[in-house]
C-alpha cells in the first residue's frame, strides 16, 4: 500500500503473506501480476469520463475498431460479451 500527500510518498507498507508455501511477507517492493484485474480500473475510468460527459458508452468507436470484429461502440470495447 502507498499513501501519497501533495505528490510525495508518506507511507509504504505491505500486508499479509505473498507466498502461502513459505510465508514470505508482502513488502512495498513486492510486484503482482494484474491479469484481469485491470478491466475494473478501465471500466471505472470509462464511467468517470462518461459522468463528466467527455465520453458516451454508446458512441461509435472513432475508427479504433479492429478489422473483422463486432466492436462498434465504446461500450463494446470494454465489454466481455463481444
């Protein structure tokens, strides 16, 4: 965990074990694979932009569509249903 105040780090701390097998602790330098977790952050960013009326989920993708896909809107880009 990191806590920042006015752009400066004021606290770094790790919590819990990083390995069940040997009990090594999580430290501020421990790295993790994000995997599918980044989808939630991307979705939240899209919703924040939509809330600020900078983006509408049903807008056409602006030419970013990959060929031969069913992606037609911004909502399709972050949906797992397409």
